[in-house]
């Protein structure tokens, strides 16, 4: 794995900051951001994943009172 010593070099791996609004979708934003950063770090290619698709896929539940997801579930779904 490539070692990056300087934060100035690290910045190129981070995706742009996005606003989730009031959707309680922070789990989708966090998981997608994690995968986007790792992908860029490992391949040098920047990708943007759909937070909305991930959110919609994971939030489908008979219990509409459930808000959010466990990160382990979210990351496994993205991966």
C-alpha cells in the first residue's frame, strides 16, 4: 500500500463535502465517503457513489420508525 506522509497529499483522496439536509441519512454519506476515499487511495481514480440509492435501499423497512442503520450493514451493502 502507498504511504502518504503529508496531509496536503491526502486531501486529493477526499470526495467533495455534501449536504445531507434533514434526511437522517448520515450513515449513507459516511459509508459512501469511506469507500470513495479508499477507492481513490488504492487506484488513483475518483468515484462518486449514490448516497440516495444506498439510503433508499437500506431504509426500506416495515417499521417506519427506524431511522438510520448500523455502519457494518451499510459498508457491507456498498462493498
